[in-house]
C-alpha cells in the first residue's frame, strides 16, 4: 500500500512530470533502499508484486500523458461500427437492484439504512451460496467489498457485524475503514490506490457522504461543486468497474416525488447512475425502498426490518403489499360486521368505491369472500357455515 501510494503521487505530480520508465526506476530504488539491507523483516517487496502494482497503475491510466489535466482524448465512433459491435453488457453487483456505477442511497436518520447497506455488503462479500440472498430476494456472486463506516466506533462496528453475520463465516474479502480523508483532500487518491491494488473489490460504500464531503465555498456554486465531486466519483466507479454507494440523508421537508427529498442540490442526484430511497415510519418495521436509475427498472419495493437480526427483507412490490393490506382490512371488517355491500365497505375503510370494487373483485376470484345476487359480500367460511347449518336442520333431501 505504501509503494502504491508513492506511485500514485509520482504519477499525479505535475511538478516532476515523470514518464513511466522513470517512475518504475525510482520505485525499484525506493523498494530496495526502504525495505532491503535488513531494514524490514520480510525484505523488499517481491519483483512480481511490484510488477502487479505497475500493471494496476497502467490499467487505471495513471501513466497517461493527460494525467495532469485529468482529461483523455475523446473516443469518436461511427454508428454502424457501434451497432455492429458486441452488445454491451450491464455489469450487475446486485442483479436487478444495483449495477456498476455511482449510487446514492438515502433515508432519514434512524430509518435503518445503515443496517440495510451493511447487510447487503456482507451478503455480497459472502455470495449467495454462503451468505444467502441479499434482502432475502437477490442472488449475488462473492466479491471484494470496501466499507467506509465513518459514523461507527470500533465497538459498535464489531457488535453490528456479529449480529448481522449470525452463524455465517466471516468474509475474508470484506475491508472496512472507520476514518477517511475528505474526498478532495486526498480521499479520492486513497480510494483509487486501494482499488488499483485490490481489483477484486466490486462494491464500495461510503457511509456517510457528509463525513468526506468538503464544505461548499458559499459563493453560490453549490450545484457545480456537487456535480464536479459526483463526476469524479462516477469516473472512479466506471474506471474500476465497481458500484460506489454514497449513503446520504433526506431533507425534513416532504415532497410528492420521494427523490426530491434527497438533501443537497440536484448536482448530487443528477449525476448518480442509481438512486435508492428508504422510507420507514418510526416504530414500524415495514418500509418502502424506492429505486430509479439508468440501468435499473424504476420500482417501489416493500421491505421489512427484523430488529432481532438487523436484517431487511424484500417481499415484492410496495403496491402488492398495499393491496394485501387492503384485503386484510376488508376481511377483518366482514369478520366483525358480517354481510356488507360495496358502499358500506368503502365507507368503513375510507376508500373510494372504485378502489374497493377492484379489491372485492379480486377477492371473489381468489375465493376469499363470496358475493350473492344482491351485491352483498360475506366471508367464504361464513357462507359455508350457513350451508352446513341448513343441512343440519333440514337434511339433504329438503335442500
């Protein structure tokens, strides 16, 4: 890590402006002088490992002649060539939920978002065969994970890890940091260094963005500053083919569009490839996870938190859960009141006639309730009980 950091510094130095051959020669000398001649118990870093660092730096384009400006020559292709090339494949980290790129994951304080993202990382590090489905729904392949858990203490991190793991093994490819430099004060460079040395890392989570985000200049350029920072993070995610997740907060003020509640300027959400918003009312275990993005299907998922294990599970679409809750409300009402008309049911549960008629129609088809010729609804079991009582009184012949 020390030698890789040095290579990165030499590559980024506009003052020295060294070419690759010179940088490699300098690093061989530093390796010998710093760790050789008995200065380190293990001696110098083996030549093959040093070569691996050089290859990683090359893949990360650290040796590019444009490194000082952070620019690369544009790639211009003719449309026939583009369309006749192999179809680009979306790289999924959590298939159907989280793809390669930059992601914002937001929720109100104490909503359980840190529990959710922590459990997702453990699941991704272990893989489905060992760790089970992510959110109880999504299969994943094992991968390297880096978690910047910047709001945790060592004791709290240990306790949460032990709770989330349960009886599962400790993933060897899970790395954590409880402290990190501000992104624009060395934090980005440190992240690039880690990713260059650990190419197996496919998921990086920064919890929270506020901990590594430099204060805005206050001169009215908040949008531009947010956009510039997000663009740099997005470039790292694209360069190393990872999902880079930024845990963030929601504003106190609500909105008809849940994604408009994300704190900060639209420079944050405008650049992100994927946006997730977790909502859960205080003292409630059920919540919703709203998802939108360039690759992922826009959806609103029903999620449930288990305080005993710290795990969240996804049970399907939020709309489906709303329908299920509506059905249960009607069943409870009919159980209490007996036979009712659609208008009486709509008034009792405070829903529109249109909504109630749709639910009642589904429930009749599913044989949860029965409808007689007078437009009255009753529980299926109660109807059967009435038939049974008639048989008991009159016998089959009279019926």
